[in-house]
C-alpha cells in the first residue's frame, strides 16, 4: 500500500462499552449500487466493525485492549490504535530485562501477516518482551509492561507479566474462542475485553492503527505513525484488492465486474482498503478523496463486492462523515 504522511481524523467521541447493531442504511444487495454513510465524528478513539452485506456496524473504544490473540493459529498482535511498540529484550529474566539495550522498538506490519508481526513467529520462546503501551494513552507508571509466553496450546495462550517498575508477576490465560477472530487482553483490567463482535458479524474494521515509514530513522516520532483506515477481517477469510489508476490493465470503478476482479486476484493483507483512499491537501486545508481508487472485497461466502469512498465530510463541511459506495458483483 502507498503511504502518505498525514493526521487522519475519522471517528466520533469515544465509547467505553460495546454498542451492537447500529445500522448504516443500505438497500438490498441485489447488484445495484448502494450508498452507505456513517457519521464518525472528529476524533479517532472509536473503531467501527462493518458488515458489508447487511450494513450493520458495531462500535467500540479502540484503546481498551493491549494485545490481540488469534484464535485459529498462533499470532499475537499489538494495539496499533494506541501506537503500541514492542522490544525483544533477549533476556529470560524479569529482573534483568530492561529498556537500555540497543534493540529497536517494533510495530506490527501494516498487512498484519504472521511473519510481519512485532512479536515474531517463535511461540516456544521464554524471552521477556517489553511493551510500550503508548505515551498518549498510558500513565508513566503503566506505560511499559514486561511479559512472556508461559505456554501455548490448542485451547489457550498463557502469559506472565509485570509492570516495568513492579516486582509482582501476574498470570493471564487467554482462551481460544473461535467464534471470535481475536481474543483481546487488557493489562489495565487484568482480563479479557470484547471490543469486537463475533467474527461472522464483521468484514471491515475502520480504526486507527500504526504504520511504519521505513525511510524514517528508527528513533524519530515519524517512523511509527498513527493513521486511520480500513482493516479486513482476514481471520474470517475476507480478502481484497486495491485498484488505482496507473495500474496495468486498470479498469474504472464503473466498468469493473466479477470476471475482472477474479483476473486481478485477491490479497490476504489486512490493510485493504487501508488509509490512502484520502490525502490531506494543504493548499485546500482539507482531506481529498482519491477519485480513481477503489477496492474489491471478497467475503467468505465467495461473493465479491466493489467499494469506493465518496466523501469524508458531511453537508456542513464537517470532517468525520465517511460515505462509501458498494456493489455486489
């Protein structure tokens, strides 16, 4: 995905608890174009889980968890909405593991593929991991957590963890409930939280997440940067593809059909549609939608939709209202 440095403003005032079945009104998916609109507000501490077929959304505070655990395979995800970063201590002792080593702080890769995650792919390790929970979202005393895997099985992940300046070691058990894409754990509550609906109920999550600009030095604030965009439910099996003018054999949104979608193929990257469907025009002092960019989304039932963003402002010019157009192919 192409990356553009901007501060995105997408979401409405934060909601501390899960709100179910708030509907974006959509006509029946009969192959005709459908227009959906959601008033998301001017902050981005809220995430919205969108069901493409029904138009229903589930809204929650995207800051209430720290780690996400895949239920159907071994993968651990940081909370990119908090701009969380992870460091491998190369130490197996809680007492001696600290943040003074030269290892870089890592974010998860944009695509959220297993081999691009900050935690890595070794689930036998006893290494202590250091988690920076985000300067803007944590108190100084609870910003850094030390944790390590105690065990991993087909039914649960087990962790040991402690606050950076504490000597008390806590334990956590995260069960694999496969009706969810991910299980979420909070160090603040010392337990599971449920910001997302069950896996069958969402295809795309619009949220803030962290992207890495590799060209920036590792110790600058511009290397790991917060953006706002769409993340596919790849754990459910949703796949997609970005289409933009300039690609070989590009067809416009109005000409794209199912045969064309199958020809270009689908990706299993989570960052489709990502965040670069808009960019900030500093001369106009507003966000501008890329008119020749759209997406194919293939749901787990095999149906393919094409989707494009139409606007980021309401009729009063207030940013944070996202309008999109979609069609079942």
